[in-house]
């Protein structure tokens, strides 16, 4: 899929041979170059497979009016591949899809019912109102968010039509066509109780039920050191096991968690798990350096040579079928209720 040129990313800068976005510089620890874009697209295929070929699980049950379909927002859209597939799938239903990210890495040729925007989900927001969104989708933003409680609180409020216009105007606009897209946004009000959040994260803790992974493995060390480094800068890559309680605290209802096992390679005997493992392994091999560079060089003071050596050791282990290791993928669904708590 053709993409925007990485070199044209609003003043992107090189660090340790990788390209990073300059908008909100340092906010996100991973690069945004073509290698990382490939990794994101591989992960999209992996998520599609591990979830048994579904793009989302929440229902669209709102009583749509005036020919309007569901309103869908993809936060941290990355290459935009999920948003594009959702826009294509729900074009006959008159859906409107919006993708928001810090970096302009999405392709220029997109479905007519899709709009990409640049912005930061943690920027201050103002103004409130009734429900607007049918689905807000968040996937793998651990390491890029400093306050998940604040994000969930604002997600809850973000199902508000009047507020949406104020938020869009607060974003940086790339060109006049984006301004036109803002002005053309439909103004509709849904009955309360139909706005859903779907949030997907990977728990990077290596799990091995048969003890085949050595306790002193490079993988165990890598996981510990990058999570420690990311926590030192306030944007943890660690999975938050208290997610369900936080969602309930901020008023969500019908909270459901699904957990999927993601083998780190094709070691399982079952055909589906082997296919999932092959794709996940491909994404990990592609992305292990991207996950490591900023946390270890900026925070821990490592040299690029030290980082690459650890990455090579980890690549060998995650590709070894004798190590029966997996990560857990957590999928959270939560609905904003009709009556506020």
C-alpha cells in the first residue's frame, strides 16, 4: 500500500539511524520510518489472525438517523490500515471513520468516508456534550501514554458531539483540504448508551508454561530493561492489569476482557496457533530494535552497539521453536451507559 514519504514528516529527525516524528518530539518512543510502518502493518495482520479474523467485536446498535451510519474514531492510527479496512467495510452503511496520530504516515489514497488527522490524545480538551461516537478504537499505545486514567476519562467524555468540533479545531492542520474536512463533519446526535471503547494491548511479559525458556534468557532481560526504561520517562510499556477497574471507575459499563495467547514463533502444534506465531514472530523480528533504541540509548545511556547486541540475542531466542513462549493479548470492550453514574 503506497504511503506518505517518511522523509516528509513535518520535520522528522534521524536518531541512531532511525527516523522519528518531530511533532510532540519525544512523546512516542518508537520511530515512524518505513521499517516501523512495515512492522505496524504486520501487527495488524497478526491481530486480525489472533482474534480469528475480526476487526472489532463491539456492536453497532444505535438508532442511526438521516442516512447516517456509525461514527468510528481510531486513536493512534499508525499507518491507518485498521481505519482503512473499517471505512471500506462500512462504506455501504454510510459510516464515517477518523484516524488520529502524532505522525503523518498514512497513505494518500483512502476511502471517501475516511479522514486522517494529526494530534495528541493527551492534549487538554474543553467543552462537553451528549454522545457522538459509536466506536473509539485504541491499539498498542503502551509506551506512548503517560496517564491512562486521564485518557479513559476523556474517552468517556469524548462521546460528545459539541465537544468534537472544539477538539478538531485544536489539532494542527496539515493543509487547507484538512480544514475543509473539518467543516464538512456531519452533526448528528445519538441516543446515550451506544458509544463503545475497544482497547487492545500486548502484555510483553514472556510466559512459558513448560519451563523451556531459561530463567536467565535475553528475552526476560530485554523485557525487564525496556519496561523499566519506559517507566522512568513516565510512559510505561508494561501492561496495566488494573485496566478493568479503571474503566469502571470512570463510568463505563458492560466491561469485558478477552485474552488471546500469541506464540512468539510457530512452536505450537495447532494450525491456527502456528499461523498466529509466524506472523507475530515476523513483527517482533521487524520491531525489536524499534522498541529498544529510544528507551535504552536515551534513558539508560547504552551505545547503539550494546542495543544491537541485545536485540540480536533476543531475535535468536524468539525464533527458537524449542522455547515455548507466548505473550498475552488483552482486548477490552466497554460501553458508556445511558445514565451517568
